[in-house]
């Protein structure tokens, strides 16, 4: 694998990471936050696999990536369950409404 | 060239997922990101992770999002962000610059030993990881129960019964069931 491909993939990891950080800062919808979190974790998993390819340890990086994907899926399930419960109790998916609800 | 095309598609889908006003569009663009990342994995030689990413990331997670959006309602997103967008852009740029400077200064290091196969690493060398995955999947099942428990109440709401308390509380469900029995 030539170095230019590795550089392209490293740039892709950085871009996905940056887009996800920006999205986390500007998003207030609870379900949208979970979507943005997914993009962030995909950047991390892609970075893991690219690093494994660089070091010649692609199988080790695959093993860790599988664990990250499973953990990420569980995070999404629990986060969506919380979002739906919040929607039914508060009536909105706004993350700021949760803190106001606690003050009330 | 192929890597550049796939990377550009993944980044475009990620940007569209954040920019889109409707949640269902964002979920579909997220599936697009997953598909592009899975294709990159396959081209890198990580075939097992590519299959898992495609089936879990683009399949299961998208179905979960569509199900959750249909339960919570796909209302257009009209919340104003807490952060001004230029400030958020600057805050996002800082960690990207720091990681990028470290990442591009790295060079590939070839390891002296022969690497084991994927199955040996996953089931023997990293056995505790598999145990953690089992615990996480159990937590995921409990989380799914959290999602599915709301559908029971919503069907009861559709039947016209009044719900005075918050709809997801156990007390209100008991109240509805007592009324139904009468």
C-alpha cells in the first residue's frame, strides 16, 4: 500500500473527526446527538484499522475494532431508549430541556 | 484514487447528516457513511470488520434509528445551537489540528513477529474482550426493552384512555390496566 493512500485515509479520519466534533457542539436534538456520536466512533474505528495496516497488524486492529463496534451499538441503543423516554416525559427532544426539567 | 473517492463520499455524507433538518434524512446519510467506511475496510484487507460494519453499522443501527424516530416523531429540527457556529468551527479545528500534527509525523513501523490469524487473536489472545462484548450485548438487550416498553403505552394512548401521569411511569400503566379491567 503506497504512502499517499495512507495519507488520504488519515485525512479522511481527521475530517470525519472534525465534522463530528463540530456536530456535537451545534446539535441539541437528542437523536441527532446519537447520529453525530456514530460518525465520531466511525472515525475512531477507521483510524484503528488504518493504524493496524500501517504497522502490519491488521488482524489485531480488526479484533479491537469489533469490540468498539459492539460497544458503540450498545451506546446507541441505550441513548435512543433515553431519548424516547425523555420525549414521552418532557414532550421534546431538546437536550437543554432536560436540565430545565430537573430545575422544575 | 478509489480511496480518495470513498473518503470524499464518507465526508460528504457526514456533513449532510449534520446539516439535514429532518432526522430520517440524517439517519440515511449515516448509513451512507457506514457503507463507505465498510468499503474502505474491505479495500484495506480488513474483511471481517467490513462485514460487521456493513451489517451492524449500516443495517442494524439504521433500523434502530428509523424505529426510534418513528416513535419519537420526525419533527423538523428548529432548536438554535448553544454555540455560535463560527465558534464551534474553531473549537472543532483545534483538536483536529493537534491530532493531525501528530498523525502525519508518524511513519509505519513493521513489526518483527508474524501476526496470528483473526480468529486466534479474537478468541484466544483477546478473550477478555469477548467477555466484555457479551456483557455489553446483555446491556443492549436491556436497552431494547427500554425502547420497546414505550410502544405498549403508545398503543394504549391510541385507544383513547386518559393518561394523567407521565406516560412511561409504572403507576400510569397500572392505572390504565385497572380501568380496562373495570
